[in-house]
C-alpha cells in the first residue's frame, strides 16, 4: 500500500498493484485498472517513487528478474 493525500487533505492508502496510470495535467490523476480515477496532491514523480519502493518491499522486482532470467535462452 502507498500513502497519498486527497485534494481535501485527508490521507488515503492505495494498493499499488491496482494502479494503471499516473498523470499530471497539472493536477495528479491516478487511474486504477478498473477505470476509476482519483486526484491527489502528490506529484506524479512522488507517486511513481512510492510504487517502485512498494514493489521492492514486497519482492515483485526480484520475482520479475528471476522470471526474466529463467526465460532467457542458455
């Protein structure tokens, strides 16, 4: 889960695995895989950094590397 701040200032924790798209126009919008959207106060770079940190924390990054190594021809 990553922490974000809604436009009204309240904190919210999101499942980083369900985020499909992050965009700044200039507000930061998060689009989820089900199509729902949310505006947050954090910048897109902050959200992306939090998602990357979450992936490292839960081991998704290492699992991806292991799968890629297994798929490479020997």
